[in-house]
C-alpha cells in the first residue's frame, strides 16, 4: 500500500475505472473464447506433434512426422500432391473473393442510395437466401448446373464446356458456389461503410476529378476501405477452409486444403496430419491478414482499419 | 411497486434456468429405455424399429453416417460411449476390433445366432464372429445408361478405357479402396490386390482417368445412382441393392439403366452389427441384434433394403427378387467377387499416400 | 444523363443478383411440388412429399433443433460480442493485440478444425466431469464461439466509423455511462446490432461442419439430416422440408421487417 494519495489522485482513479470498464465489457466474451476455443485449439495443435497410430489416432511420442507428411514426404518419398492442393486452394479463394468484391461494390452502393424505407428490405432480400442452409443452397445449384439443364445447355452451345458434361461437377461450379455463399458477408459490411460515407467528400471529388473512376479511387474507396477489409476477412477465410461446396459441387475432383484436412479426420485417418494442415491454414491466413493490414495502412485507412 | 419490478426478473429466470440446464447436461442420454443406433442412411425398415420399440417398450434413436470413415471419426471422438449398435462394413471390422472401439459380443444373449449362414459364421474379417453379426451383404459393380451404352462390355473398361467411353461423363467411387480395387481388376491384378507395384500402377491409371475431359468426379455408390438417373453421369460404381431400391422407387428414371459385375472381378461386402466398447446400454444392444437375427425380421430387412440376407432362416420369407441376380449374383459372378482387404500399419500408410496422390493431382 | 444511366444499370444489376440468389431456392421449391419421384423431370403438381414429411419425426425434430440452436446461440453471441466490440473500441489505444488475436481466432480456424477441436475438448470434459456431453448444449457453445467475433467486428467497425465528436457530445449530454449507453450507444449502434444478430443467426443456420462434430445422438440439425440424405440420394422429401425452411425464413424476414417498421414509425 503506497498510501491513499496515489489511489485518490484523479489519474489513478480514472485508470482504475478504465480497467474495470475494460474487464466489464470484454471479459465475458474473452473468457468464453478462452475456455471454449483456445483450450480446444491448443489441444488440437498438440495433436499435430503426435505420432499417427496405425488407424489414425494420435499417440505418443512427440514427433514432426505430420509436418514431413504435409510437406509431401511420405513412406514412398516426396510428392507434390499437397503443394498442388495448397496452390489450388489459394487460387480458388482469390478468384472467389475478387468476384464477390466486384459484385458487392455496386450492390452496396445501390442499396445505400435507395430510399431509406427500402434499404432494410433490400438488405433482407440479400441475406434471406443465406438463412437457408448451405447444404440446401448447394443442392439447389446441383439441380441447376447438371447436364441437360438450360444453363448447362447454354454453356455447351457457347463451347465453354465439352458436350454432355454439364457445369457440375466442376471448378466453375465450386467458384460459383463460393461466390453465392459469401456474397452477403461482403455486401453487409460494405453497405455499413457506404451508409456512413461522407457524401460531401464524394461530391467534392466529383467536381475535382470528373471521372467516376477517379472519384471512386480518391473519395469512395478510402472511406469504404474498413468495410471492404472486414468483408474480405469474412469471405476469404471461410472460403479458404471451405469443405461442403467443394465436396458437393466439385465432385471431389480437385481437392482443396479444407477437404485435405477434413479427410485426415475421417477417411485419411491421420489426425496429426490434419492438425498440421490446420496449422498451415492458420499460418497462411495470418500471412494474409498481415498483408491486408499493411495494405490498409498504405491505402490511407490509417490505424483504424478493422484490425 | 415491488411486484412489477420483480416480474421481468422472474420471466428471465424462467427462460434462463432451463437453458443453463440444457447447456450443462447436453441431451440427457443413456437412459435405460433408449437404444442408440448408428447406421447408414435409409438402411433400416421403419416398421422393424416400430416392432422392436413395441416389444421391448423402449425408444430407438437412429443416427446416420454416409461413409465408413465418417463413422470411424465419430466413434473415435466420443461416439464410442454414445451408441449402442453400429453398422460397419467388413474391411473396417478389424480396425474397430484392434483399436478397442468395440466390445466382444456376449453370445449367450444372442439366441438366434444359429440363423446366420455358415459362410458368415467364421468370416475372415472377424474370426469366430466374436465381435460382429452380419447385417446385409451385397456387391459393388458398375451402373450405366443402356441408351448410351447399348453394347456395354461386362468390364471395367467402361470406366477406365477412353475408347470404350469417349464422350459421356462417368464417375468412380470416393472410397479409395473400392476404386483402387476396380483399377487393379482392370489391370489384371485382381480386385483384392495389395502391394506397392499393383497399387502404383492402379494409381497411375486413376490419375490418367482423372485427366480425361469426361471424368465427372468421385461419387460414392448411392449418390452415383441419383446422378445416373439425372444424366449427370452415364456410368459409375454402385451397389446392387441400392440400384434395385432406387429403380423400384422411380421406375421411370431408371428405365434405361443396368447394373453389372465386371468379369475382371468386383467387390463383395458385408455390413455388420457391432457394439461400441462403452455402449450406454449393451444389454439392449444385444437384444436388438438378436431381434434382427430372427427369421422373419431378417427377411423383412432384406425385403425393404433389396440386399441379400446373411440370415439362413430368413430365406423362406424373402421376396423373389432377392433370390435372383443382381441381389444374388450368378455362380460365375460369385466366383469373381472379392472382399476388400483390411489394411493396417505400413500397408495402410502406403495405400493412403497413393490414394491422396490420386485425389490431389 | 450518365448518372441516370448508372442508376438504371445498377437497378438491372440488382435484379440480376436477386435472380442469382433466388434461382437455386426456386428450383428446390418447384421440385418439392413435383408429382413424380424423379429429380430430373417435373411431371405435375402434388403435395405428396409434404404428406410424407409429416410422418417423418426425425426430420421434424432436426428442424426444431436447427431453429432452437440458431436463436439461442445468436442471442448469447449478440450480448457477449457487442460488449467485446465496444470494449475493443473504447480501449483501442491500449495494447490490446492479444484481444485482437483472440477475436480473430474463431475466424481463421477452418470449420473442420474448429469442429474437431471442440468435440475432442467436450469429450474430454465429459469424461472428467460428466458435464458437456455432446448435444444441443455443446452445439450452442460451439456456435456462440464462432459468432462472437462477427458481432464484435461489426460493432467495432461501426464505432470506428463514427465521428469522434459525437462521443464528446454524448459525454456532455448524458452524465452516467448507462444513460449514454441507452440514449446514445444503442440507438447509434442499432444497425450494427441488427446486422450482427442477423449474421449470427445466418451463420448458425448455415453451419454444417461444426454442428456435425459437436452434435449428440439426439441433436442432429436439419443440415446434418439433409447432408446425409444428399449423400444417400436425395428424396423429394428433402425438397419439401427445404421449402418449409425457406418459407419459415421468409416469414421471419417479413416479420422482422414489419416489426422494424412499426418501431421506426413509433419512434
């Protein structure tokens, strides 16, 4: 105890109050996550360093086998299979995210310029399909893209696909499924950003630059950047770990990292390898987040960008 | 007024307390009067469940899996103490026994065990039948569209030879051992091939096959049927009983389809009933297995599923369709059917590396 | 003139997007009324699959589980998540890197890993204490864990976008933090809270993988049931139940919209 003077000082009391405030607001959620997420997560990470038992259960002793397997070194020597899988996942995620962004910007803008009373309706209209389950939605696409359907016929007559093949199962179907699933997750934060967009800045920019592209670049883009980055986080990360869409619409032809990891906990029967794959996913994701954070700063979002 | 101040609190307490209970206890389970059955989807006649529930005055809770790996994953992760009866296929039986996930059967509680056909009394996958009782058996062959392939060969070449099928989409099974077996058979190594050389050759063939424009994907037996009827694929691998069941449900959709067992050899499988090591109610599990061993119940199961019955006593009650091909394969075909070998240790690792190579390329 | 053209273009784009979003659902609805069993041909209108549905207790139970899970988990997540979001914003000048990492963890964990990790943990706890045996309770816990960060991020991102002088004004206007929360924060954050709750609800109904691994024998949700059915070969019953779910979702949507209207009208 250093005497009542310190505690009574206005600054001290304030700091104490602030700490209590922090605890009051953040602690319940943080505790929840620590107990129900971090703890299980640590256990799983531990699994990555264990030995794979004869039928896929993790065993002692600790080893780096799983990581060697992940790098492609197996009982038969090195193979690039997992490397292909990783690159394919990255490419698929990138394409899907870019498409989602390209579609979402005009949509979010359109909603934000609509009459105020219609905006909730429009947002709802976008979100409602995703309230139905992704398994149901994906099943709907299976119906739409199968050989012999009008859409597949159209693609066939345009020589986009070999005859008789249909649009599903294929990589295109997977991309489509990803875009379909994650579109609302981009539109919502973008719309939130558009809604509080300072329109006077945009008008000033319109006077200044005249060209819509430059107006977008200098006035709209920086202001909507926090929403965009939030959207990218909400879209790219689940897309990177996607499992259901690639399983149902891809026909299992081209494995993604999510399928690779999932299979180790099921048919692949190699929990340590699956856990190592999960660590790889985390590393890739952290790298992506880091790049995005740097990007956000450089593009003028300042420190106040999502992360 | 204290009363009205108190009311909102009471209301929230009323909703919060049950919720809390719900969260802590999860679903209350392992009640004495419940049987937890973990089975393939739509592989059980509801009438049988009703009859069992009535006779023993219990409730049967059914859960479903779609593949062996899925079932094993669930068991490995706690399911071992949640289910009373599981229905794995022959080549997973040794794995389950060796990992201690299942318990030996108490044969004194299975009074109808004698009904099991001699062939299944001492099966290779479970010597002595100490852990498993057969449920149904069937074959995995090729289903195809007879309009597209009016002169289809009775051969794996329908899938693996690009000259045989240059233009139409086809699929192979998603279960590695099932598909590699087919490739092995086509290459002349036999459906139940093992060993690095045969597998490596089969894996190469499959990677080539994957590269063909008309390759539709990896599709397991039952969804493949649906895809066949919708024209998503024109040839694929599937099971004899499911084929008949689908055809019976939708005669129109399956009018121009056929099932065949390739002459190079194909899979014969047995699905079995086993009891997990920590089953909540193993007594009731034994009662259930014994119930299914009864002659008429066994027949009812097969009549519903369109699969051959391993129950000798059930034979008189079987529908006629069950006594002829493709449910009961011809003698020649029977000669060519093989069990999938149950792999372990290094052999399993080698196989899995090759199979993941096939999938990832 | 160009502005007019832009708006017309946007409107067309908007309707095309809606078509894109609703077409797969429309197909499901259409085939639920198909008289024949065929999934490939529409042969006439019939309600037979709905009649069959009524006898399917497992499927109806799964539907109930899905809705209960979504409502309960998103309410808990809304409370915890918005508190976290506000705390993050209010104390953003402090060193809260650990908090950011924690909040992002559920986002960066792939579903499948998330599910397996939760399940392994629950099983372990159950072995030691007898609590948390797999069932609806464990599913709620898992769902809340992945919903919290979404709510927190939306609230945080809304707060960050606000004009800082608003906070000063609120401080002058309302003396106590509670007053400030009631009269300033909650109304200001309402769009974020609503979209946070929507998103949580969506994510919960949408989730298949995590539910699958944390479910117990009696808590299968609709997605788990339907996944099984698709893998086994879809029966038109699935179209029917999916249609009912779509209808329910639309009803909830319309109701929430009308409710919002009413409140806005009164306020």
